[in-house]
C-alpha cells in the first residue's frame, strides 16, 4: 500500500456524510434528484450533497469524490470499504430503511449531550431520572456557556434551519481556504474545521436518539476506513455480508492505548524552592510530550490524525490496522530509549492494545474491548522495559559515572547533568531541564494564546531541555500570542493549537488550526510567577495559607466500561472522551478566571477528568463548589455524573510533593463517603449540598465574630467545644444523643442574644436551628465555627 492511500481513505471517510450538513442548511438538488438514475446511484440525497461539496472544495487530485459519496450504492471494493466503515462506526447494520434528512418535519434536529445515555447499575438513580430532553446549541465550538451547555428546549423550526444555513456558509468559506494544502495537511485541516462546526450537529436524527455528533461519527468512520484498508477486496465483501448477519470473531482493528507513567512524581517531586516558577511549566510540558509521542507513533505506523480517539493527560487512544501489531513493540522500545536518554527512569510509555473483531462494533459490545485494552495497558506498565530485551540491563541498571558532587539542581535535585547558576533564586544551581520549564514554558505560558507545532525528522541531541526531548520525537513547539499569528512562517503540514477563542477578525497561517483549550493561568507580578510564599499573603484575613485543591469525576472507569450499556459504540465512547476533556481543559479555564481574586489561582493541571489547583485557601472552597455545580449543569444534571474533591492547607514553603499527597488524601476521604459526590474540608467529607449549608453557617458565624459588640468571637470557641463534646459521646447507631452540651448551647446562646443586640437575629437563628434539628446540626456548627475562626483571625503585624 502506498503511503498516501491511508490518508485518501481517511478523507473519504471523514467527508462521506458532509452532505447531511448541506442538506439541513437548505442546499437544493431537487432538479437533479428527480432523475431516476441519480437516485439509483446515490440512494439518499445527502450522498448527492456530499458529492457536490467534494467536487467544489476538495482538490480533484485526491480522488475521493466517488469513493465518499457512493457509499450507500457502492460499485467497487473501495466504496464498499467506506460503507462498512460507516456502519461499524455507528454500530448499526444496514436495515434497508430509505428515510432521509430531506424530511424537514422530523424532530429533534439538535444534538443531545452524550451524557444523556449514561446509566450506571448500582447507582441510586433509576434510568427514568436521566436527563433526556436537553439539547446542545447549534453554534461553532467556543468557550462560552451559551455554546457548551445544554438547554431544555430545542430551537423553533425556522430558527433551526436558519442556524444550519448560517453554519454551513461559514464552514464553506473556511473550506475554500484549505484547497492549496497537500493531502496529509488537507486531511488534518479539514478534521480541525469539522471539529469547530460539526461538533454540535447530529450525525442522524430520524428514527434514532441524536446523541452522536457528525464530527465524532465522521472521524471514527475515517479511522475505520484506514483499518479496513488492510483487507483485500474479496475480504471486504465477506466482512460486509458477515456484518449484516450480526458479525463474528474476525479481527478487524486494533484498539491501542498509550500511558506515560511516572507523571505525578515527575510533576510534584520537586523542592519548594522555585516551585511556583517551574511547576506549571513541568505540567504543561507533559501535555506537549504526550502529543509529541502520539505523533511519533502515528508517523511510525503511517496513520493520519483521524485515527486518534483521544489524547490528553498523559494518555492517548487510537485505532490501528491489524498490520500495526508487529511494529507496536518496536515503537514502544524506540520511545523507551528516547525517554531513558532524556529522563532516565522517571517517565515511561506503556502501550497496550486489544484486537477488536467484527462483532465488537455491534451496539453495546465495544466497551468490552475498551476494557481489555486497559487491562493490557496495566499489564504493560507492570512489566516496564521488557520490550528492550537484552538492552534493558545496560540502559536501565547501569550506574552513572558522573554525578554525586556538591552541586545539585535546587528544583529537582539532579546532579548528573551540567548545572548553571540560577540568579533568580539567590545564586542556586539549576539544571537545563528545569530552567527550560521556567524560561521556555512557565514564564511564556500565561501570556500565550496558541502553540505552533512544527513536524520534522526526529533528532537526538546532547542537549538537556524540553525542546530537545520534543525534537527527539520529531516535534518543535513555539508559544505565540495573537499578534504573532498573521506573519508566522510555517510548513503546510504544521499544526496550530488555539488555547482560547480567537478574537474577531483574527487571521491564521494555512495550517490545521485546532481548538485545544488549555488552563494556562499562573498568578504573577509583571512577567514573573508569584512565589507560593508570596501568594499565600493574598489571603484575606490573618490565617495566611494556601489551599491545594484536587477534584475528579466519580466512577469514571465504570462510566466508560458500563455507562453506555447496550448503546456503547466506538463513536459514543469517542464522544464521551472529548466531552469530558472539553469541560476540564476548557470550561475550568473560565471558572478560575472569574473575578479578581480567582486570578490568584495557580492552575497546576486541568485536563482529562481532573483538576489540581493552588491558591489562597479562603477562595478555594468557593472555586470547588463552582466547578462541581458547573459540571452538574454541563452534564444536563445527570444524577450519576458528579465530582468529588478535597482541599489541604499548606504553607508557601511546603514541599510540593507533600502538598499533592495531602490534597490527594483529602480527595480520597471524599470518595470514601457513601455515594461519593462530596468535598473533604477540615477533616470531614461533606456532600455538596451539605457543604453549601456549611458555608451558609460559616457566613453567619463570620458576621457574628466580626460584630462590634464585645465577646462575639467567644461564640466560635463555644460552638467548637460543644461540637467536640457531642462528637465524643455520639451514638454509633445515629440516634440523637442527649447530653449537657444541649442545655449549655441553649443557655449560652440565650445569654449571648441578650448581650449582643446587633447580632441578635443571627444568634437566634443558630439557637433555633440546633433546637429544631434536635442538635443534630451541632457538628456542622462546630466545623463552621472553625472555618469562621480562620477567616477572622487577625493579620500578623
């Protein structure tokens, strides 16, 4: 097979249904369609629309028009290949139905979020509670609430058709500009364009639940077309005949997973010295490294980017042809050698894969092979370096001949590489790697809007910085601002990642331009990141500490493995991955940028399904609640989709690795709560509604402690002591426990009400709340009192 053939098949698969977009936009082919031969050739009108789009906007030399548009009436083996890829992507067999999108009376015409299909057995949420009637807006992808969040009501008929027409015109204008690109570059640029415009468009909306976007269905069809390109013509015929009968165990494709392990230790096992300046750069470098390694794997396998299911957070998943299997172990060994050369044994790529048979693409079957791939991935991680064979001992276990001197890197502790004086940190020494995270990434990232990727031949050098590692995998990156883009010198096969929505009128070079949002916020003074010991001084009040927040989605493994149940298909799992990452890599960016104080938050990591944030402790509980509440709205209020998190208090000079461990322990405490869906704060896991109630109590007590009347702060210590007395005597059966703390609370609160007229209403509320709950809220008031104490502590002089 020639090198261009997979890209040609992928482009045909990507554009095979683009006519649905044109048809819904009101493009007319009625006169042409009236010809009986045309109907016989295309079967559906949308296929004819695909033909017209490809003829107008796709260079003729790519020769994909007949290949893509005739997939419903295939006349040759390549057309039959696209037909089979289309059916496998959707997980549906050809039922012979003849309905088409040309019937404009059929509803709904907007996309349901993929979350509406999630059902988890064993969860206290019946399927009847799942959100079914919510719709994604028909708008180009943008980091805006009115674009990303579902609404309960669909657009009116005329409005929906006008919106489709507006989207189509904008899509075609941008498609026109792609024509000069060569095939590989054109394919990726078209995929990026379809991401922006068809992410919200249903692949189908008649006789089906419209929960798969045209983008996800099309790119997975493209991936499968590449995989099917392995088969001879006769085999495609046999596969399709077998598929119509329900499929069998015939292997069709490889589901490949990549996992860069050692990520957490790499990011967090650094000293407190200079941590604020290097931490975000280290974290962001791992995102770049994941992409560089992924592109290296694709390059070695001659696979287009359409075959990537998901990439982010140190993980990637892709579909590969069966013929790729022999090469995967060699590729893993090549990646391992490069990582050992630059990072020693601290970072390691594990590759695991499972073979997906024809029947694996049936409705509900694909998650079985997704789970098998993950098991094989874990097995690969448990047997590190065995792919090196006899080289393992010399590459991994050889004792370094240098190092061990008096000098070492003040950030990571390295002493076996050339060191240089770090003048910003009191003439301490720093290694080239850590300095590159500070100078090349950390300082530039907060002011950058885009990443320019230049692909080149891999090159191993003796340099020790992040750029040298990326170059070893064939990638160079440049961080850019909006004003840099119009004059950017680029190769057509390069790519551009936009980390935020571009301003109106922004122009771009002629390369694949992706929306790949990144949370790049770092508190700083001028161009210098604010050190943690200085950041903690931005706390309001005298208790100057940082809050370390970690959060992630509960039961996510079960969501992917079982959540879609009998509806699980390749396209749906792909959509689930992309929708999750869009929230954490994108919308969290907006949450932590709201308000002046939120800009003090240090985004260590946000992506995949979790976040790691550091900031003045007093604003972090509110940020945690905002993230949990926004995720609830983003998933359409699905009762089985929720977050848990935990916050730890640290001093600005506290070791980063210990801060990560403390916040991780707090998060684990929240996940131990029955049903999870909780937040650990001040040593207790609180379900989110209870935590909101706790915050309300804290606000009352903060007013009480800040009152002008003397002795008001004594209420806080009183409540803490009474809560401790109640806790020590609590009945393990959960029944009300009667004790002297009850009459003591009633007595002291009544006396306080008599003495403090200015806060009388607040004190009466506290007393009445305790009495009405039979003092069951006593522990809550005790914790709220501790919270209020921290907020009202006097600032040290």
